[in-house]
C-alpha cells in the first residue's frame, strides 16, 4: 500500500536519523511513578527488536537516587533536564523542555505513562514535534522489517484491538496506563550514564499560570488501587456514598484497598484515581471483589488480569458473572456486613504461613 503524506506542510523527516527508545520518567518529588519503571522494562524489550537500540529516561529535575533506580531498572542513559521555571509542574514549560531534548537526541520511540500529567504532556509534546501519539496502549510491538512501532489499543468502545502505526513521522509516541506492563526488578550491577541538559523555557507565549494547588480528597487513607493485593471495587449498584464506607471497612479487614467503576466516580463517591477500567487504572491484584458492578467491557479490561475474581450483584444475569471465579447473587447491604464479620473473626495467618488466594 502506498503511503500518502497526510501533512504536506510539515517538514520531511529522515527516519534513519532517529534511534533509541526513550521514556519520560515522571515523579512526585519523592519517588518515581511505577508506570515509568514499567515502561523502562517495556522499552528494553522493544530495543531487542531494534538491534539493541539505546534505552534512555528523560526526567525533569529528580534526584540522584531516582537516576540510579532508572539505570538499575534498565535505562542505558538518564537525561536530567534542568532550567528555570521547572520547579513546579506546568504543562507548557514541561512539554517545551522535553520536546527540546527530544529534538536534540532524536529517539525513534517515546513512551509516556498514561497518568493525568502524562496524557497532558504527551499531547503537547506530539504537537510541538509534529508527530503522532497513540494513547492508552495495552501492548507495544516492533515490526522488525520497517522498525515501525505497532501501538495496540482498544477501540470501538473496547470491542476491537487496533494496531496503530506512525510510519511517516518520528519520534513515534505512545502512552500506556499504569499497571499494563509489569515493573522490572532492579539490578544493582547495571551501569549507565547520567547527563544533565539545561533548557530554556522562558517563552513569551506562556499563558498558563498555576494559581492554586488542590489535592483531591480520597474516600479513605487506603493504598492506591494499583498497589494492593486485594481490591474491593464499588459500582453504581451501591446506590450512595454510604455504600463506599461499608466497602472501606471490608477493604481494611482484608488488608486491601478500594476501587470504583466509572459510574461510581461520576456519582462523586470516589475520586478518579480509584477508577478501574479503560479510562481508569489497570489492576492485577491477587483478589478483585466487584460490588454492584455490572461488568461492562470497559470495566473488565482494567481488572481481567486479577488472579481471583469475585462479584456480588443482585442481578444473576449481570455480565460480570461471566468472568468470575466466585459469584454471589444478592444485595450487598446484607452480604458485605456479614462478610466483614467473618473476615474479622477468621484467624490471622502467622507471618510464615502462606496466604491462600
Ligand atoms: C469510552 C468509554 C470508556 C469507559 N471507561 C470506563 C472505565 O474505565 N471504567 C468503568 O468502570 N467504566 C467505564 N465506562 C463505562 C461502562 O461502559 C459502564 O457504563 C460502567 O462500567 C458501569 O458502571 P457500573 O457497573 O458501576 O454501573 P451499572 O452498569 O449501572 O451497574 C450497576 C450494577 O449494580 C447492580 N446492583 C444494583 N443494586 C445492587 C445491590 N443492592 N447489591 C448488589 N448489586 C446491585 C446492578 O444489578 C448492576 O449490575 C466507559 C465507557 C465508555 C463508552
């Protein structure tokens, strides 16, 4: 199939000038986001199919410890961006800084974590570099013959998986949500280069100014939804925010955490950070318990990798029952309090005892 230049006004690029797989390493000042390390692991795999291309991490600021962690996780090189105006997050400044560095080093692939910040930056950077971005990929592969990235993601409401290429532009960009790829373990013997790049982002076009920093209130001080072994997920069937308080109690008793369906988030019962599914987080806990969740495909894609799936639903024909290991047909208001009692009464495993899944 011949390829038409879809944007003739954009300058031609020479694909052979672009080499390497780069990952934007996001952090909160204290630690790196797990998704950035997950992407370093994936970048290492992609590099194998690109004749051992370099894997590099780009980080704004960061600490020596973060740079070490990136190298020990698989980066050959860490580029630390420094410059005035980068002390606090600003999408315009951050994307300008990253785009400047990408333009200098010319990687063929750039991977960005599909976090709130990552999604925003990815769009700005792609626009600045005049290239394409495939968002929320669930798999990444290389077509060895052409060196093209095949960015795979659900489409048509999650019913079809599309393999998307960007053959005419470089770098090829993709974002991937947290938890899609496993986090590689650290190898303290790995060695890599850490270099500092000073950028200038003092630009007259700057129109975006942060006036206030607000931290979204969570329903409970429980671990993030992608970090617990047991996740109790509430859906619209809970009927009210009070239902979530029951789930919090169960999650605490199980030493786990809580998650939510999109509808529960929309109802304001839980923050978006706890949403599981296509436009939320992908989780792979040892135990998933869906309460009042119908099991729409957009939800299922975010939890199907759970080892044991349990659902509680009044409707015996709810789609979620197609995916469960254990299903309970009934009203959660009767079942959850009883479950909490049973869990609290159960003998606690001794530290050496292996917990059953
Ligand atoms: C592009 C796109 C992206 C999307 N992304 C996501 C996503 O990331 N995550 C997500 O979750 N959804 C997502 N959705 C929405 C998804 O299609 C569903 O609408 C949503 O998951 C339904 O949420 P729910 O199961 O909580 O609500 P409902 O579908 O309304 O289900 C409620 C369930 O609760 C049961 N119930 C009612 N009362 C009780 C009771 N007392 N006890 C027990 N059970 C009870 C009902 O039988 C029902 O099965 C997306 C949709 C689109 C189009």
